[in-house]
């Protein structure tokens, strides 16, 4: 018999959620999602600032790789 930590795909020892547990989990997720959306909508929040910084970094990387490799095959 396989140990409980190594079960074949599709087999689980975790009991399914009850209706009350599922409702509570969905409410918790909705509240967390609402808090996140509120935080990223406020330009003064740390979450908003972090997203702005990450977006700027992503765009800089995208531009770098675009410029670096756009014509790389023609430089040989």
C-alpha cells in the first residue's frame, strides 16, 4: 500500500468541503479580492507602488530584449 503522502493522481484523503465551509471560503476569498482591488486602486498604497515598479521593470526588460534580439539573426 502506498503511503498517504504518495497517492496516485485523482486519489485524495482530504474530505470534500461542506456547503457551509465552501460558503465561508468563498466569502473569505471575495473579501480578500475586494481588499486587493481597493489597495491597487489607491495610488498611495504600497501595493499600488509595487505594481507600478514591477510594470516599469517589465517594460524595461521587454524593451531590452526586443532591441537586443530583434535583428540578432541578421548580425551574423
